[in-house]
């Protein structure tokens, strides 16, 4: 493995324990890990020295919630303006129709996932938590295995979240609890790497209490407990689950998780838009993480999750995009800008309550990494994985920026990263991929995405 130095960067934002920001800083990489961060580091033994002039350098961004296969269903006309119920039903019908006509095979998912992972990488994302939850009834087809293959091809770390529907309204796309547990165990045995530096980990991820058997939550909590670093993930407080939990069980979604063994540090939750205030303290005490997903929350008309309350309570807060069917993109930096602006409307008279650019960047680096159980990611410090993303502050839309970190979030156009490395491998340099043929990856995905059903 090589040893290289990126030198004299405009700013190195470490997100380490002291939140060090180093103007004119260097990052030294040896093999797959960071050896040092500081000023005027020695170039002894380096194969390469990269000029960091104009660059703001961050830990690689971590997307804490994504559905890669939904890259095939962006901007569906009938779902452009739809509430969550019709949106879920409409989307599910499209994938079912494609699958029934042999147009949604694991190889198709591989091509679509590769394209969205490539898009993510070009935007500075180095780790993605992907929940694949479309599974026809019966023995599980290797959709998730295909997604893992795509991640290995692109070079991005993947937390493969084994999604489920075990109680959905359509029996054709509902699996039994037994089959989910069987396949989850198989997936862990074949692909889960519990070690620091892991490229692939498996998480167990029912879609939610509204579409899954409660017994599944018990079974998956027990399965996770048997395997180091296997985490638990689900959607919570996205309106439909709140209604179903009350009507079916007379509980809140969180109360159901507590009752079924999910109020624990292995758990991280997606959305959590409008929990009762008292439950936020319970989430913090239980050590669960929350992934903030501003773009889909706004697209679904839900408004802003109580981010300041989470921060005040000490909840581990990450950030993600969710899938490209309810985001239409995989652009974390772009979504940070939306978050920076949207939250101002929730507390218009108190700017101190608005999330700052630094808080949002921290969520998207170290916060997301901690949600995923990755203390080896999300920070630029000696011994950490060399996952690095940098943006060019000399771009045309960033003249006049006086605070590079805030400027990165608040300026809006050049969201593509200038430089990206994953585990020490440089994958983007000078804004261009070093080994990926982006046009070919996009063409391959376009070729397998069918037309919409009549
Ligand atoms: Zn989701």
C-alpha cells in the first residue's frame, strides 16, 4: 500500500475530540489509515505529495440511510406530490410489476446500486448504509448480495441493511419471519466483517412496526446479540407507523421498540420526525442513534425533525439522504444546505436554535459513523481509516467565502468533491474519478431500468 501526503490544504476539519480545524494543514496517509494530521508533516517515504491549495478537507461523508435500488424510480409522475401512504403503495406496485416481468433481477439491482454509489462517491460519500426491503415472497433472491458486489466495484464502504416487509398488505412481496431470520444469518456468515476497517457490514433492518411482525423485532435483536458489530435499524415516526402502532397496539412506535428489545446502543433509527418530547430523553438514555433525513422529510410534507432537541438531549445524530425515490438524489452536501435553511423556519425568532453548518457536517461525518457503530470512521486523526473527502474552494460559486466550512454548506452549486479517498485508495482527484468510467456506469444503469408500468 502506498504512503501519501495531502499538503497545505486551505483547511483540514478533523471532527476529532477537540473539533480541530487546521488552516494550511496536512494529512499523512500510510496504507489504509491516517498516520498524522498537522502542519508541515514530513514527506519522508511518501510515494506521492498532493497539493491541497484551495481544498477544504473533511472525513469522508457517511450516509446513514439509503435505499440504493430506488435510484430506478426517481421523479415518478404520479408520486411527485404524494403522501407517504400512497407513495409507499405506488412505489411497491412499480417494483412488483417489474419483478413479475423479469425486469427486476439481482443483476439489475447491481447496476442501479453501482450508479447511485458512484453518484455518492463523486459527492464525497465514502460509506453508505443501504436498506433493501423489496423481497418477493419465498426464498430470498440475492438482491443484497448484488448490492454488496456493486459497493466492492465502486470502492465505497457498505452497511448492508437487510430490509423486510413481513406484514405488508400485498402477500406477493411479504416474507415470513423465519425466512428473514434464515437469510439474515446467512448474510452475516457470508459478508459481515466485524473488524475495524471493514468494507462490508450487515445490519438487520425491518421496515417498521407498521409493516413488520413484532416477533421479527425480537428475533432480530437476538440474532444481532449473537454477532459482534451487527446493528439494528428501522424507520420510526414517519407518520404511517405512528398511526398503525396506535390503532393496532395502542402504543407509540418507540414504546413497541422498547418492548421488543430495541432500546439499546446497537439501534439506529431513520427519520424520527415527531416523537413525543419525553421519548427523546429515553432514546438518549438508551444510546440509540437517529439519522436525520431532511430532504425526504420535506418531500413527504412532514417538516423538520426536532434536531435541536436531539442535540440538547445527547442523542447520537447522523445524517442521510434515504432512497432516490423520496429524495431524487444521493447528494449529502446538497441536503445539508436544505437542512441549514429549512430548520430556520421552525424557530424563526431564535437563531441559536438553528443547526449550524459545523453541527450539520459533524452529523454527516462522525455522527453517522457512530450511528453505524464505526468509531474508526468519520474523523481525521491518527489511526482512523483514511476515508477523506475534499472540496475546491476556488470554484466559481465560492468566491467571497470567508468561513470555508460554513461556505461549504451554504454555497450551493459545486457539491461534487474534488478529492475522495476510501481506506487510503484515491478514487477521485481533480474532481475526476481515477478508475471508474462514470458514463459507462450510468449507461449500464439506464439500460436495465424499465419503463413505468402502464
Ligand atoms: Zn427509508
